C-alpha cells in the first residue's frame, strides 16, 4: 500500500507542477492528510485495483492531451473518495 501511495503522490506532484497553479498546489497540500486516510481505507477494502486502473486511464488521457477524458477520470476518482467519506 505504501508504494501505491508514493506513486499517487508522485503523479499528483507532476500534475500540480505542470499546471503551474499555486492554488491547486496549496489545496492538494491542505487536503492530502484527509485524502490519505480515505485512500488507506479504500486500499484496505480491496479498492486499489480499481483505483490503479483509474489512475492509469488518467495518465493515458494526459499523455494523449485528452483534457475531457482526464477530467472525466479525475471526477470518477474523486467520487470514489466521496463515497468513502459518507
């Protein structure tokens, strides 16, 4: 699980850095502790395979320059975290 979370951090670091959006960077930094708790719960419940697949789709969309798909996949990732928070 720790390796998956490190990979997730690295992916988000790249996306935030490439965006050049300091507000997004501050938001990610602010909410990372809460998100980590939810992700640990998700991975503990066997959700890591789905999450990994979604993140792979996100990487592919970004590499292809497909902004619409990247937004769709990101929303799906966040919906999964929202479900855990309920």
